[in-house]
C-alpha cells in the first residue's frame, strides 16, 4: 500500500462535524418564515369567514354542509327537525323541508316532500318568500319554527 490513499468507510465518524453554512441557515429560516406566514393567512381566512357567518353553513338543504354541493356530496334534506337553545334559557324547534307546493294562499303554504311527508306552514309578516305568489307544483325549500302543532315559516325559497 504505497502511495494509495485510504477511502473513509461509509458512516464512519469524521474528524469534524458537518455544519450549515450561513447561506444554508438563512435559506432554511426564510423558508420556515414563509411557511408560517402562509399558514397564518390560511387560519385567519378560515376563522374570519366562520365568525362572519356565525356557523359553518345553513341547515341541511339550504346550501350548508348538509345541502347540495356540500362536503362529501350529501343529498338535499327532504325534511328535518332540530331543537336549538334560544339564548333565553329555553329551546326553539326549527324545521326544514324541501318538496312540492300542494296548496298555497296568502296566509299559508303546504309542502309535500318526495318521501310523502306533508306540512302546512303559516306565514307571518316577517316570512321571507319569493316576490311572485307560490304556485301548486312549485319545488321549494322551507325554513320554519314550530310551537306545539303550529309551524310558522321564516323563509320559503325556490329549490333546485
């Protein structure tokens, strides 16, 4: 072995530890800062959107998470009943229904869902409804509150 230089064995300790150059350290810090900034913007945008709406979307069947085109491709809700706190120590029953108008007047509308469920909703001055009178056979989505057996429409909208 005269004049031959011995090659180091892979993984064997070396005389000095490898260190990052100033340039490599600055690049790593810059990348970390950029990732943190982008993550912060995403979190801010997500929380600002939810705070503005107050919730993650409308009730099922109204374009929210349970509505058409929502996450996971959920189907439109035919009808549903939810009990929520009213903020005064009590509870309110909220109704949603999507179906066809079977009867309509200036005072109420009756809607029948695809599964055969039928409900009559009474209108109050605050009820939001289309500017044109509702017609028998028209496909609608209804949002209402229920007290006892009476269902009061809060909104009636044409459905897709």
